[in-house]
DNA sequence: CGGTCCGTTTGATGATTGTCCAACTATCAA
DNA sequence: TTGATAGTTGGACAATCATCAAACGGACCG
């Protein structure tokens, strides 16, 4: 269970975090990660993006410090870096996740 | 006291908000706004950016729904849209502002 | 009116980005 | 070993972005 390279917690910056969260596809990925660990392929289902594009998004999230990725055979396991993020920026991740669900609910009810 | 055009609260999206917050200069502006309303000129002091660049950042913040701008004579008054943002995404703005101050403190103590 | 001040708008430019495709690596299975 | 599967890497391309410079507009002051 090797690990992909991740930035140390001290190197995580708010600006990079915000940039990683500024793309709709990455926000959708983060929303799915909030429900538990996932591997790359199921994470991308329904996003209609090329697998290399998904891989790119995974790297952006990882290098921003939002996710941690472990290699398991030929699949990767991606999970949110809740511990580090909660320590560095308390309440931020929770607020973002809550914003994601409430925004999804708002959009669903606005679908006339 | 005219008002510049702002997006209605319902049109504010998390992705646009995150994008507006993904630039260090804009984060610094937001941090300064947290202490109270400000006009454009003092907001840019020390940022060493051209005034047109600052104007660009003000517009990005405004169009993302982060700030509200009123025209007062030949100056503009910019303030955070706390009410709308707190209603739409509870805790998000507070978490960002807290992250900004704690990150600034961490950087200051890391300045060897 | 003429000048000054605050900020916006309009290019222009170089850098970054999101996306796809094709080729590649590494793992697992037959 | 051969083939299939999971994901990464590099290149290419159009779009977006941050920045500056120069011109503009409106507001205030003589």
C-alpha cells in the first residue's frame, strides 16, 4: 500500500485549496469523497470526462492538500485529508461540504 | 449612493466563490474587508499592483457575489456580502476569514 | 472653465488551465 | 506469455486569467 507524494500539512495554502475547489468537476469529486473513500474509476462515473482529465483533477486535489491517495494494486484509494485540514483550517472543509449539499438541493428544487 | 450591478443571491455558486478566493491578492483584499468597509484605494495599499489590476480584482469579487459595492462621489465603498453568504453557505465565510488570519499568523511565526 | 483625483474600460501579453488523444507503466488473470 | 485492466504522462489546443499601460469618465476644487 504505497503512497503517492503529498504536500506536508504545513505547505498547504488557502489559495491553492480554493483553486482546487474552483472547478465544478473537482467539486463533484469532493462531494462524492465526503461519503467515504473511493477509487478513481467510480469517482468519475457520470462526469463524462476522459480518464486522463480525471487523473489531472485527482492530482490537482492531491497537490493542493485536499486528498490523500494510496496505491493498492492497480487501483488508487482517494480520501479527504480531513485530519490535516481540520487542524489547519477548522470548519472550512465542513462548510464547503455543507455548501455543496445545500447547493445541490437548491439546484434540484430549481429544476422546473 | 448608487449601486454597482451585483448578482442576485440565488445566482451565487460555490465554484465561482472558490475561484474568486483562489488568488492571493484577492484573499488579502477579503482579509482587509473583514475588518470593516473600505474604499478601493486603501484596500490596495501595499499590494503593489496597478490600479487597473486592482479594479479587475474588485470586479471578480463583486461578480462572484463576495462583495457589494456602492458608489459614493468618486470613491467606491466595498463591503462583504455577509448576510447573503451566511444565508447561502452558513459558516463558509467565517471559516475562510478565520483561515486567513490563522494562516497569516503561521506565516509570521515561520519567518525566521 | 481647467485641473486633479478615483476608479473603470479596453486592448495586449504571457502564463495557466481544462480537455482530449495517444502512448506508456504497472498490476492482475488466463 | 499474452491480454486485459487502472491509471499516469506528454503533447496539443482553445479558453481563461493576472498583469500592465493608456485612454477614458465622472466628481470635486480652484
